[in-house]
C-alpha cells in the first residue's frame, strides 16, 4: 500500500487487524471490537453496494456502502454536515469563545480504566465551572450557551483527554445561583474577553477531583492497569493530593465573531476522530507512516511512524463507551429550554432567527461522469452484502 490518497484506517485494519485482535482481543471492550469489525468492512464488498449509471452515456460506477460507525474517519463528512445544519439555527450574532479543558497526564490511566466515568466528570466539571463563573456578577452575571466536544487524543494518538467548549460571548442576566432574572436582560462580555482563565482552571480542578473522590468512595472507580495499590483509600488520597497541587491547563483562544464563522470553526472539532485518513502516508513493512503537528516545536508538521500493531492499539483506545454522548449542550443551549431561551435572546438582541448557509461545511457529494462530465445518475442495481466479490470492481461504461 503506497498510494497516500488510497490509504485508510480500514486498510490498516484489514491488513493487520487479525494479528492485533489475537493479541489484544481479551482486553477490548465490546464497542472496540465492533469498531474494528465495522471499519475493516467499510466501503468494501462485505457491506454490499450500489451500481449507478450516468444518465447521459451509460457509464457505470460501483459504490460500496459505508459502515457509519462514529469512529470511522471515512464516514464523518455526512454526520458533520447533518449536525451543522441542525446547529445553524442555535447561533446568535455575538462573539463566541473557545475554551479548552485538558486533564493532566496522570489521569490518562484512570480514563482508560473508567472511560464513561472520567469523561462524564470532564464534561460535568468543565461545563459547571464555566456556568458558575459566568453567573458570578463579578465577572459576567449571565447564563451563557455552551457546546462541548470531547477529544481523547493527541497528534501522536496517545491518550490525551480534553474538552473543546464553544461559549456565547454573553447571555441572559442571572443571579449568582444561575437563575435567570425577570424581566429578561442581555449581558454581553467585554469585547475580546470571556472569563479569567486562572480562576476557571482552579474551579475546574476542584470540581473534577471532588467528583473523582466521590466515585472512589462509592466503589465506582477502578485503578489504572498495573496500579492496583491505588485502590486503597490511603494511597488514592495521597495521589489525589498531588493532583490538587498541580496547575491544570485551561486555554482560552481569541473569540470567533459571526455565526457563519462559528459554524466553520465548529466543523473542525465536531465528529472528528482520532486520526483522519488524510494524515496517513503509507503502510509499508508493517509500519504505519503518518503526519502530525509537534506543538512543542511551534506546531510544525512532522512525519511519524508506528508499527501497525501499536497504531491500532492507540487508535482503538479512543473508541468511546457505547451510548456515550461526545457533543453536549449546556446553559442557553440545553435541550430542555433551548427554544424559549434563544427566542428571548434574539428578542433582546433585536435579530431574527439565524439561518446562515452551511454549504461550505458540507462534503462534496456530486459525482461527475469521467466520460461525459454528466452529473445525473440512475440507480441500476443494489448489491447485497458479501455478494459483490472479494474486492472493488472497476467502474465501467455500459456499451449494451
């Protein structure tokens, strides 16, 4: 496999997944095994396909079905487009701020052993910290709207849990408890500034570690692999105390202005998986060559190499627990009162419903006939799963 454009994560799984599963299968969760199966079958004969004919010249094109697994790099474009179309109507014509909450590396092992619990605490601690600080009259005194997106990886595929939070630059005036005041009033942030990062970091640290302590006391927290001694209350307490002494990383980026810009910004984070197919360079002699940014070197793009087995081990670690929601809404955007609260915000801002175009965020779906450049296609045949041969059949022109 040498063609960079052709290489996918599915190709790597098909070439080395059986050996990987033989060694690591006993440690994999059910959803991780399912991801290996789905990605390995994606856009192959195993899932069946459709034959389309150009309406102008009869040229035929065979397209295999996609797996639609949420961890598949090949299947994210259509999911991202659908989400962005739904999200467009929720945006307000204000600045939006991007805040990233990162868990210390010492917590990576706990996240691997308790993914649903640790990731859930990350969402809860980060969102509660932003809302509490925003509601404080010393800072903003408003209920803001939040979209939070979970990422669990770094550029080298190591476990690096962090949360991207997009927050509205203002909200409905509220008291310190977060209760919206009557009559409703809009309170906006100072231009270019959201909340003090150091205060936000300490609040986030306290809320997360407090939740972790409660989970351990209730017997819901498994120790990391290879660290059984941390299951004891005394050892766990000492380890937790050291984390309280650390400064936690919370990074606030410059605000993004305008709903259309925000949509494009969100598209970079929503429905992203651990690695995109575009970053894969080649699979050669059991080694996966891919590119990644080195943030310790100013974000320069570098070539990275891992054995296929190690590549799959790191990739599969980022498969989320079954049913875990990785994009969540809070505050003004919470599902329960979103419609009413956004309508009130628009009334106060004297604007109509935001309906920005999102065509630029959609994947290119139109197929152009390579023979006559026609764009009208007719479905001529559905091919069932496992009934289309061992490999991709070439597109062909119908000469009958």
